[in-house]
C-alpha cells in the first residue's frame, strides 16, 4: 500500500496524539522545526508545543507554566 503525503502527515499526527494520551496528556502543537524524515508510512518532523494534562482546558494550558504544572499548581485564566 502506498501512502500519500497527507496520509503520512496524518499518521505522524496520530502517533503524537496517542503518545501524549499514554502519558495522560494531550499535545498542543505550536510549530514545525524542520529536520524532517519521510518513511513509507510517516512524514516526521521536529515539532514544538505543549504537553498538557488532559484535565486542563486549552485556554488555560498556554497560560500555565511548565514548572507550575509539575508542582500541581495552575494559574487562574486571565481574560484578554
């Protein structure tokens, strides 16, 4: 079976999602960093973003520092 480029990206995205879920988190991707690699089934790239516990809403996730998350603390969301 041959995969299209879009299918290879989708496969990589699914791999990121499942890996984060195994840690009880979700991954909020910010950007691709390059350093790409293409295989028969995946198009991989270094990506940056946030690994956030599943119970934290998206709007709070980016306002909470990684250190606070590790210490079990969360900032109160701020209206902008």
